[in-house]
C-alpha cells in the first residue's frame, strides 16, 4: 500500500501548520496508520526557517498532549510533486500556494476550513500577535478538522 502525504502550510510555519502536523500525526498514530499517512508542515515564507514552533504555541499544544517537534521550513516546488494534499491555514496562504504551484498541481491545495462545519471561520486566525486564547482557538479548529482530513486521506479506513 502506498503512502499518502499531506502538507500543512501557514505563513511562517511556527504556529498553525506545525500544530496541524502534530494533531494529524497523533490521529494517524492512534489509528495505526503510520504506514499509510505521512504528515509534514511548511511556511510560505522562509523567515523562521530552521526554528522550532513558537513557544506559546508549544505550551498550548503540550497542554493538549501534542508535542510540536517540527522545524520550520519554506514550501518547495518538490512539495507540490510529493504531497497528495496541501492544506492552507487561510486564504492568503492559499493564494500564495496557488501562485507557486507548478502546472498541474494546484488541485492539491485546499483550505483547512473546507474540513470544518458550515459557519466555521474561513481562515484559521494567526495567533502570533494575539493573546493565549488565540492559540487555543487555533487548536480547537485544527482538532475539529483533522478527523475529516484523515477520513478523506484514508477513505474512512
């Protein structure tokens, strides 16, 4: 059975996308699907490349049992070739990804909010400039969306 690859993307890859990576990894492990689903994250910019996740996001995620272990990196053209699904955290990230997508790969890019119920925010808000509640809100949205993403990736199996 081949491996399905999903890539989560936000702007700097230090808050939202590494959290989504950790949440989906936890779900994949819980369901024993490590051999079927590979999860990664990246940013649309390289400003934080080589850094770990924001300390505030790490604390909020750790309180829910999610270690944020990824190191920030920028999206590459190769990501569009190897990923089966690329999930943007907001419409600005989506636009950036669509602009950088090599021909024939743009169909892989989706908004995280497509996996949320109707009425949910279209964008996962960037908590970087806000208070602690913003980090919790990001985790809430990601936790709600990830089971639906996993179902799509695995066909519900």
